[in-house]
C-alpha cells in the first residue's frame, strides 16, 4: 500500500519532469538546426568561391594551351627547326 501511494504521488512530478526535459531537448534541437543552417550557408559561399577559382584556372589553362600550340606552329615554320623534325 505504501508503494502505491508513493507511485501515485510521484506520477505527476515525473510527467512534468519528462515534459520539461522534452521541451529542453526540443529547444536544443532547434538551436542545433539553426547552427547547422548557418554552417551550410558559409559552406555554400566557400564552394562558390572555389568554383570561380577553378573556372579561372580552366580559362588560363585553355589560353596557355592555345598559345603553346601557336608557338609550336610558328617554330615549325622556321626552316632550320622544320628540317630537324623531318629527320
């Protein structure tokens, strides 16, 4: 009988404690999601900057390749260099 009275007295306290703890955990979860969204926004900025850098390097590489091909063609027009190429 004594255990039943103690359990009946503690039931609302335990329920309120569980509800309060659930609210605290929900608050922490919402805070973590907001922080995650901030980090994702910062990552998107970094990814965009890296993409622009890669595009710039690609353009410079293409320009360098075209200049190298042009230089090769100009060098092969010279008779002394073209003679070595034929041998």
